[in-house]
């Protein structure tokens, strides 16, 4: 049986090597965050005249609360494919070139919240397929 957190370690290493933001394992393990519902919205720190690619992430890493998501390999692969094929090109068209993983994950969860009533039906459908 594999460790369900193996993917977190590889993403963490990749993020640390590729990004200049603090993303060490000590920050991840020791940072305690407030509930999202309790977090006040953060004003944009950039001016509206800046192009999107220079504006930076929509929120700071310190606002992030990491929690594991458990899904089958097939589901993760499909998500990663669709992000790469559909989301990334659309972000480029919007002149966003510096999207952060935390922004993508936050957006995914917000879209899921907008369609939360579909979750029970999907669970039932998945059980019926098995």
C-alpha cells in the first residue's frame, strides 16, 4: 500500500525548486490557518493598470490551509490533463503566466462549491459503476 501523502512531498519539492515563495516543509507542517469562512477578503495589492501576468497570485501563501484530497489515479490524471489542455491555455489568453498551484486549487474548490448538489449523485454513480 502506498503512502497517500507521497504526492504532497513531490509537489512540495517541485514548488520549492521552481518558485520563490516560502514553501518549505517546516512552513507547511507548522502553519495553522483560520477557517476559510472566517478569513476576511484580502484587497488586491496591485493596481488595476498592471497587466495580469505582473499582478502575482490573488492571495498570499500565508492564507493557505493544506488538507489532503484523496482521489483515484485515473481522476487525478484526468484533472491534470484538463488543467493543462483547457485551463492553462485560457490563463495565457488572459495574460496570466504566473498562476500558483494554490490559486488553481482554490478555484477548483470554489467551482466545486458552486456545484455541491451534484456530489451525492456522483458518489452514487461511482458506486454503481464498481
